[in-house]
C-alpha cells in the first residue's frame, strides 16, 4: 500500500497499491483497524504477537490502512504514527522487527506513510489543519528512517524513490486542484527532506539519478524548488570551502538554510 502517484512517476516501482481491507465497508474497516491498534498498544508481550514474519505482514495490513482512512478518523491514524515512531526509536519494538525483518519493515512503513499525502476533497478548515499536522508527522518519521544507521542499499533506494514520488505528487499531481493547501504547505518540507536525505545517503545509483533528473525538471516552475535547490548548492559550496581552506572558513557540515 502506497501513494498511487508513486507508480505513475516510476513504473519500475512494482508494488501493489491494494489491500484486502480496501473491500471492507468503511465503518467496519475503521472499527477493525482501531481495535487492532488499541490491542497492540495495550499489549506488553509483543513477541507473542509477532512470532513470525507472517504476523508482521498481517499487522501491517491494519497499520497501513490507518494512513488511508478519512481525516475524520485522525485519532486512529495517530495511533499508527505512534507505533511506527516507537519501532524506529526502539522504544517499544518487537523482537521479530528488530532482529530479523528490520529492513523489510522499514520499507513497508515508508510505503504506508506516503498514503497520508493523498489529497482529500471537501475538508473543513479544522480537518485541513489536522491533515497538515499528520503530514508533518510523516516527514519527521521519514527523517528518522533516513538517518537510521545502518540502512541497507535496497531500503535507502526505496526511501528516496518514494520521497520523489511524494514530491512530484505535491508539485505536479492532482492535489494542486483538489487540495491546494496541502501542496502549498507541505511541498517546502518534503523537498527539503528529499534534498537532505539525498545528501545523507550519498547515493551513486544511476537509476535514482536518472529518475531524479527526469522529475526535477518538472518542478522548477515552483519557487520552492528554486529556493531549496539554491540553498542546497550554497550549503555544499560552504562545505567545500571549509575542506579547502580549513576550520576558520566555510562550514564543517552541509547545512541547508532557508
């Protein structure tokens, strides 16, 4: 389960956007997801629940669907955010996740978080604010995943691909007409995150660079792209100056300042 726009910008992203609960009536689906997440949060013996990869996949069906629920059900979505944040921060992590299936689970979480960026029609002002807050929560977790050490090449590539899909969705997708507040608010944060993690991961993958080049050229009609691109280049330049001329010149790290 992931944001549909991702498969449109990258046909090589062979992932299913389907989930068995897509076919459940809305009220039943909401109640099942809520009950499963609440039981998990109240359970102390997590390894009993997650004794195999099958159990992890089963659980991901519910957490993933939580991010696709209508924004009116934000309290359920927040529970899914809490669970993923606990897993990444290792505050409350099942053994099966931590020891055996870490990168598989990270990729699943990366997919699921993208669903919160799906534009929603007809939201009130209060629900729009709530939606934007949920998007910021997703960005925070993406940043934690990107800075997670170690992260393998497959997961790193997957993260950057999904972030490019989200960025393109915000700058070029249907949200521009359906929910312009979402694109205006979140495009800055997502673009900055994409550039940050691109530098952090230090990727040299030709396919990623080709995809980035093909997408980025479609973003330069938006001022946020120009400003963040310039800030990134300026941060790189200051770091190069620091390397060439010593600690009293330039900077010790690449800093993107807006």
